[in-house]
C-alpha cells in the first residue's frame, strides 16, 4: 500500500528543511542547482525502484516456469521423479545457449513438494473452470469410457458437452 500526501503544508516543509538541512550545502545552491540535485535524486530513486521491480519480475517468471514442468508431467501421466531429469537437461541446455542466465534457471523450484502442490493447484483451477462452465449449461451430454493403463489400473474418462442459453456449445 502506497501512502501519498495530497497537500504539503508549507510550514511543515520549511520547518523540516531548516531543522534537518540547515548545515547542508543546499542554502548555497542556486535554484537551477537545486533542480538538478532533485532530478538526480529522483533518477537514483527510480533506479532503486526498478531494481526491485526486476527482482520481482524474475521471481514471478521463476514461479510461472515452475508450473510448466508439473503441468507437462501431469498431462502425459509421467512419474514425479522425472522432474529432476527435466531440470538437469534444462540446465545443460542453458550452459550451451545462455550461460549468463543459468542462475535464473536454477531458481526454478522442482522439488517433489513443489511439483505436487503445483499439480494440485492446476487441478483446483481446472475443476473450478469446469464447475463454472457447467453452471452455464442449459442442456448437456456426458459420455464415459473406462480403460486400463499399462499397469492394469482402471481409468475413467468423462466427456462433457453442454449448450448454454444462447445455444453456444461449450
């Protein structure tokens, strides 16, 4: 939350200036020099703020990237142990293509706990999307199919089609 003062009281500013900056070199400066000094201070502040924005952007990118591997692991129904293999391959490719960015790739967390929580988050998101779409249905049809995977584990697949009030097929 940013706090901004809408109107500065002239007395408060002059009191602050005389009490905090009385022995500084501001009094000896001309108006032009003061403006230059203020501009340079603003540039320094902007540079510091941009540093934190870049760090935040890099962290957001790392978080986004940490969803990509779990998504693909879940999509093709692979074991969670494949996550380390994927990370090793990615780091080796990074060594060749962009070694200066390797630190960014190393910040992507692919621990078992992270991958599991990412897959659960994707599951919750897909479930909420499906529930919101089903809530718009006026008519629907459901097709079910049962099959077994390589390990003889039964898999149930549901195909849901619906029509909303505008006869749009969802």
